[in-house]
């Protein structure tokens, strides 16, 4: 018997549970950061105290190029997670997004699970979040509500077509999305961020949105949390054997994160790119920044750190390790890092050559 669960709150909680408790929901595609090497500088003319990770994002100065990606809100209890994430965002002066605000659009009683973020993270960038399916369904009005709900500095519109296609209650219909997003971008007061959720952004898609005037992109490449696998587990829970089998056919679909960063950067140097999808170490972050990302984003590692009671320590250690990695590369800043040598081998090198891309 197939039980189609359309409860937004239930889905939010199921997603959190699966992402936090299952060990096989990442990959199986590699991020391809293992194909990237930045030569070690054994005697750099750079001390640790010389390093500055500061960067400007959405009109505000961050102390590190890090975004806590949107992952939750919209169900009872999720406000506790968002509050904790917002506290570390404010303390370490990094950016933060919220999870999809669809639930609060359809049920205003859960709005506080999102608005708590701005109450705590008062002066760092906060990013609203809504799906392409909701953009097509509701249009401009829903975008304005998501922004106002958290006094957002930008709104991320997530393109999760693969997830929608395998989700038991998904709506895999994105036809018309370019026109819809173009209309939104021209009629709201904050930037639109085009965001993938684990299958990556291609040169072609980024170029088309850029031609519509959009300059912010979160690549969400393959190699991190795989939402096709997450939805496979939900299909199993609901007894939907067809969706479960469909998901198994599609688990290896996507653009590796390292490749997606290069694809996006080749569109224009003026883009603001968040490198995300399987960023798990400071070295991943260093490589993402060298390949052309302006910032890096993480979600699942933050959730796991929160559940382990070490969220603050995790963020602190990540930023400190990134500073050390900069020192070991001989770079004092993000701008300097981009001029440092990089060696790209294997599959990523073949990808770049095949696609006739350039590495910054």
C-alpha cells in the first residue's frame, strides 16, 4: 500500500532524521576535489596572524567566506536548530540561509521557526529560501513573503528537479522557470540566488540566468548529500516501491562540485559563486575558493555538529583550519589565493578539457 504523505511538517522532520541518521546518503559521485592540488609552500612569507579571510557578501563584511546553508524550519522544534545556527553565524560573522519556507507560506503558524534566525543573527547576511515549484505556483507574492518573514538580504530559489522527480509527492515541472525568475528578479529589492541542492549547475544554466541579470549562484554540486537517496528512504518509509526503484536508477546523476564551480565561473568573473556540495574539510574549502568560488557553503556537517553538541567548536575549528591552509598555500587573502598555482589531474582535468573551460 502506498501512503502519499503531503504533510509539509512531516516531510521536514523526515528529511532531518534521514540526513542526520543515515550513513549512506552522500555521493556516490565524487566532488572531484581529490583531483585538485595546491602546492605546499614550506617557507611562506606569511604568518598565521597575517591571514585575512574577510569578504564582502550581500553588502556586509564577513569574517570568513562561509555560509551555513538553508536546511530547516517549518516544523515544531526546528526553531531550536535555526536559533543555534544563527547564534554561531552571528558570533563568527558568517552568512546563513534558512530551509525552504514553503511550509510557512502555507501555514503561517510555523513562521517563527524561520523568523528566529533574524532575531538572533541581527547583522550578518540572512538568505530566504523557496523552491522553483513554489515560484511557478505562487509567483512574486510568495517571494516577497519569504523575504519579509526573515528580513532577508537575498532569496535563494532552489532548483531541485531530480529530487522532485523521485519524491513521493514531488512536482517535477519546471517549464517556464526562466521567465518566472526573471520577473521576480526585476521586481524585488534583494538579489536572487540561484541554488542547486546536490546535482550541480552547468555552464549553460548559469549563463542563461546571468543573461537575465542574476549574478548570485550556489552551485550545490554532486558529492555531498544526495537528495535522490534521501527521497528513496522516504519512499521506502511510505511503501512507494516504484519511487524507491526510480531513485536507485538516478543516484549517480549530477555535476561534481569542483566541476560545477569551474563551469559557473567560466560564465563571468563578476558572478558571486557559493561553492557547495560535499564541502567537508577546510582543504575542500580552500580548493573551492581557488577554483573560482567566492564563498563556500555547508549544511549537513553543521546539522551533525549541532546534534553532537559541538556546533560552536566545529565552526571555530573550520575557520581556523582554513586560515592555516591559506598560510600553507602562501596566500594572505582570497584575492591572493586566486593567483597561487593549482594542479588539476584525473577526471576533473578531463572534464575541464572536454568542456573547453578555463581555470581562473
